[in-house]
């Protein structure tokens, strides 16, 4: 979707730094940047990855604008040489990324960029823009969908933070479990159908009368016969006329439990638990036992959980702004940090302990093993631990070859977990998607991304998947990565203590 060139949805300082790199001869230093987050929103155990496909597309658009374009934000003679440089600068490095639908834990590299310093630096803002938005939506959608065993549809485009957010938010929501999206461009760009029912305005366009409601329902059925038929019944009075007019219209049109495409009603106001129970009773009394009840109206995972606790008779939910804006936590916390320059690992040390980063060129492994207690699916294999290593360190090599390993807790040396050779499986979470500036990643359909997410999700235990106070999942780093970090910190602290002017 070419609304704008996403490679340049950037901040000015990415380019002011780039000018300095160029004029100081640092443009060809090979930088390694990690994009990761420090804490999941809403006390989640983890986040859902979405947006890496758009990241790949964005990276490949770098250097596709003429020299005059750069003069709009880098004017003046002092930027002339830099503008010439930028007009021919394409990304020539490597990118490693988690798949869309992957489940990511704090501090794990979601994307790793390896390339010449300026090329890698200017990707920061557009990359964060894409992934912070989509991962916020996907993670919230995952929470909402895990609150129920019934289908959830995303229909928050009118509340989304702009057209771009509406389209890609709909995609992110479906990856993380939503059955569908109402956004037509989301459907068109991903080769899936968009869904929708009707608005109150359709009914009031027939005049504010009970008979007008009946006429609206009848005309809708007539003009959409052969499709799934959902009638909105709360325009005037849900129980005293809405559901009765729906039954009347369905029966007059010969729509009953034998109607193959499916049919139902929608509730959009009032006490949804009570109304759904009463509507179900009335529908069943009239022989429409397969007529589905679809509920909307400011829903989120907490309201859905409470509705089901109250015995609501709802077959499907529609959720808008709670998902589309990740309403409770609209700002996702991905950051993009330099972790290595040429062959030297580097860190950012901060006054806040949570901001201390892991240095070096990294890879994360997810370890799964048999568990007769937790492994109620997939032949008993469940995810047991994630460990991030320096690429090529001893643990990374041992995992590559399936050797016996021990994973130690970064913050408590007395906590460790061992896995014997032949008794576990391990897979890397970051896969190469761009090599020397050329895409090497396969393309996956939206349905494939959804299946990947669901398969991944159900390898975690039910306790780790719960919404409130989830069980801790083991996430650690290798001994070599820990030693590398501590060595850099030790030297830096010593320098700081001895520093004087």
C-alpha cells in the first residue's frame, strides 16, 4: 500500500547523525542494532509479533527518492554532499527477524539489523513506528481472544489512529486470533474476506417506526440472500420489537436453521448478559435454535470474561477501539539500540536498571521438551525456556547440535535448568529475512501467520497463557552473553570512577 514511502517516516536526528557519520568517515563501520522491548503491556507475560513483513518492505524502499526529496528536510549548501550520498544509498546489509505470529519475551531481539552505520541508523524510527503499532494491536487482540472460546471480530477502523493504522491494525488483530476484520483494505491486501452487518442508520432510514424496522430487515434479507445474515435488533427496543421483527422477517423470507450461510442477530447496547439470555429463549421458542447472537458495544477481554461468568448466551463478539487502539496500553515499548560496532560489543548503561541492554550480535533459541503433566497437546511437547546467546558462543553451538545443555538464571545463580541430548527440541526465533540488501524471506499468507501463532501459543502451558497473573516462563541469556555484558560494565564503571577533568 503506497500511501507514503515508509522508509522516510523518520526523525530529523537520524539524518543529522548520518551527516556526522559520513563526514567523520564512520559510514562504513558495520553496526549491529537490536529492536526489542523491555516490558510487555498490561502485565502480559509476552507480546505477539506483527509488522515484520512491512519492515522488510520498508527497508527495501530506502534510497528510492531523488536528490531533490532530501532538500525538503536537509536544505542548505552544508548538506549538499550528504544529500547526494543519500540519493544513492540503499540498504546493503542483513536483517534477521522473528516471524509474524511469533511470541516474543522482553529483551529478545525481534529484529536485528547488521549493516553500514548510516544505513542501519536511519531505519530506527520507521521500524519502530511499524512494529510498535502492530505489536500493540496484536498483543491486545491476543488478550481479547484468549478471554473466550467464541469468535472475535475486529471492527475498530473508525477509532484507529489514522488510515494506515486501521488497515495494518486489522491485519495484526487477525494474526493474533481475531476471526475477521471489518476493514475492506485489510481484507483486500491479505486475500481474506472482510465482514460486516448493518448500522442503526440503515434501520432509521425506513423511518422511526416498528414497521419501518420490519421493512428494513426484510429488504436487507432480500438484498443479501445467499450471504450470512445478521440483523441489528436494538435500534428501538430489543425485546419488545427488535427480536420479534427479526423473527418475523426471517420466517417470511424462509430463513431458518436449514439456511446454510448462517444467520443471526446483533446486540449493541444494554445489559448484554440479560438480553442475550432473553433473546436466546425467544429465538428458541420460535424454532430458530441455530440463529447466532453477535454482541458489540465497547467490549474488551475483561468485559467478555465477565459476560461469560454471568452466563451470557453470546456466540460471537465484535471488538472495536479496545483492539484497534490497544486502548489500555496504546504505546508499545519497542526500542532500537546499537549493540555492536564492527566486532566490538557495546551497551547503553542507564540510571534505570531496566534500560541496561544486552550487547553483541545475538540469537534466541526456544527450547521445547516432553511434559506429561502440561503437555496435553502436540504429543506432550511444551515450550520450557528461551535463551538468548551471542551468535557462535558455546551454548549457541550446543543448541545447534542438540547437545546436553544447562540454562542458568541471569539474576539467581542457584536457579538452573538442564536439558539432556535427545530429550528436547530447539528452534531459533530470529531468521534471516534480508541478505546483502536482498530479500530472502518467504512470504506467508495471513492464514499461515494465524496458524503459526495458534500453534506457538498452544505449546505454552495454560498457566502461562492466562490473562491475570500469568505463570513465569523461563527467559535467560547464555553465560557468554552474561560475561560479555558484565565485562563491559565493569570496565566502564572503573573508568567512570577514575574519570576527572
